C-alpha cells in the first residue's frame, strides 16, 4: 500500500480573519492536533492544545472569563493566553504544578487569513505563509467558497488542481473543455519565503472561449495565460489573464500579486486562492477565495460582479472534484502488489509537487530523529 502522509511542519490556514470574532472559542483539528483558538479582546489570536492538561476535556467547550483566562468546563482549571494554568478551583491556594499547561501553537494573521503552524514550533521560522494581498484589498472583490470537508489526503486535491487535463471528462457539461487539456504546459519552479513552489503555465492564442468564460471575461476569442501554482502545501494560487488576440501583455510572476488586472484597460481575469488544511492523512479542509477586480462585472448580468458569478458556479464543479478524490482515496486501502501508476506528460507538475511533499516530510522526520537523539 502506498503510504500517505501529511506535513506537520508547515503553515496552514485555520480560517479567515472573519471566522474569529472576539472572544469566541473554536475547536479545530489540524494535522492531527486538536487545537482551541480564539481572538482576544485586544484582537490577537490565541491557539493551544484543545486537551485540558487535567483530564483531556476539550477546552473549546469551556468559556472565557472576564480576565481573559479560559476556564475548562469540567473541573474549572483556568489557563492564561500562553496556555499556563493559573487557577485550580478545588485548591485555590495550593501550588500549581508546572505540568499544568497546554502547548501553544504559532499563529500569523495576514491578508485576511489566520495561519497556524501545527508542527514543531522550533521549525516555524523555516518558512512564512504565502502572501495573498488581493484578499481584503478594496480594489478587488473577494468571494469565499467553503470550507469544504474533503474525504481524501490533501495531496490528491492539490494534484487535481495542478492538472486541468481532468476537465474532460470529469467536468463535462459545465467547465469541461477538451481544448484546455491540449494546451502545452510550461513549468516554473523556485523558492519563495522558504517555500518551494511549482507552477504550470498554459499560454494559448486565438482561443475560442466556451460560453461560461465569455460570460465571465466578455471576449469571444482571446489570448490567455493560465497558471496554477502550488505556493506551499497549504496554498495553491490560480491566475487566469485574458484579452482579445494581440492585446495580452507579457508579464513575469503570475504567482505574485498582479496589482491591476485591468478591466476597461482591456485585460480581464481572476485569481483563485485554494487553501488546503489537513485534518489527518485521509481528510482535509478546502477553502476557495475567488478574486477579481472590483469593477469587473459579468457579461450576462452586468449588475453582478464576475467574482460572484465564478463563485456561484464553483459548488457544482467542486462536487465533481470531491467525488473524484474521495473515490481515489478509497483505492489507497488496497495493497499495491502488482500495481503502479502511469505518468503522462501533463503529470510532470504533479510529480514535482509530490517531491516537494516528500522532501518536507523527510526533513521533518529527520528533525524529529535528531531531537530524540539529543534528548
Ligand atoms: S478536565 Fe479540565 S479541569 Fe479537569
Ligand atoms: Fe476539477
């Protein structure tokens, strides 16, 4: 059986900033860790082990006290924001054991997203969460889809995103478009903020758009750049830019903030942010943020932002992907004996993505080994 794994030493999205109103406790499972999170009165996000150090009762089922401590709902032990127990109701004057504390997790809030590092905190400086500046930028319209609970290892969904040759037949009838599958693929690889990335680039000219793309982007025939970039195990960025033939500007760096994706200045397009947060090796949470320039309206309904239009279409398409990856996942239960996967030419990016995951996993395992040897 091919072993599936998750990378724990990595930044993952725990939610959008809006998912964390002040003083509301939420329970999460991220990379096999139960985690309680909340936003303090001062606006900071706190995250620590959701298991009370006394008898494992989930702290997310407790309550926040006026002094900002978290009270366990079972026997009432209270924890401060660092996860240290500061009060035990059954012996209020006695000493508190240093063991009475729960492990905190590093958190970074940026670009409207809350990121958490569920692995070894000492390695959290090795990378930074990828930036998504268009989210929350007022010149852009952002519409969220999800969170979706996916019954599959997150790498299966990432492979699905990097490989659009599945548009036909999996998405036949909505975004299915066999011509897409035949566009030659260029690959770009590199490193940004400590994250290895792999990006597929599909450039095409005089492309006759299917009706849904005409509705989103207005032009019947376009020159188009379409990129899919695995920025880190936690985030994949998809950029589509198109313009009438001969009018699409060459630009480096579609994996970076595009700034203006002009509308009346002609070019139109979108940035899709997909976040992948593993629950365990067979399940993950998928969030999508659809971003278009704020003034970009759909052709079929000029009163409706294109970002909204794209997001409306998403659930039906996503349902097909969810079905596919869950079916694949079931097949991992059988031993490989006599079975091996075939790799086609467009699978190159997927192989590189797997290598990024394997290298990160290997580095994490060797760091655990080195730590064990030192102890
Ligand atoms: S389990 Fe939390 S105080 Fe006992
Ligand atoms: Fe798909």
